[in-house]
C-alpha cells in the first residue's frame, strides 16, 4: 500500500474542499437566480392584477370569464393568452388593456395576444 506524505494528503483534502466550495457557490448562484425570476414573476402578476382592477367592471368580468392570462411582462410588452374564439374582439380589448397598463405603471405598454385553442 502506498503511503502518502502528510503534505500530499493535505493538498488532496484542500482540492476536495475547493471543489465542494465551487459546487456550493454554483448552487447558491442558481438559487439566487431562481429567486430573482420568481420575484419578477410575482411583480408581473401584481401589475396584471392591478391592470384588471383598473378596467371597468364589464371588460374586467369579460377577461376573467374568458380566461385571459398574463403570460409574460417585461416592462415594455405584455403577452396575454386568450381563447381563439375571441380573436375578433382582440383589438378592442388590447386598447382597453393598454390604457389600464398606462394607468398602473405610468407609461405605455404594448399588449400582444397569443391565441389558444378554445378549451
């Protein structure tokens, strides 16, 4: 059996410790990134909720009942899913939603729709 000198064994342990530290740092970075993403998503949903609250009651109920959902909001554009059957009303609804975004965030937000198959 090969016997390693104490300094060599110490170097191996230090290398292993260093690898574990690097792995922990990478895990922490991933957790922080996920945390940041979740905070942005929560903020977007809060803004969307405020947008819905800023709509008149009839359009708000229409959006709730017809399952309009915020898919993405990057601060400048909002992508909203709506059932395919409501494509004819999309332009009118986009103007109402854009006006509500303006009231909530204080600047113009472009609304884009992603049409989904009717459930």
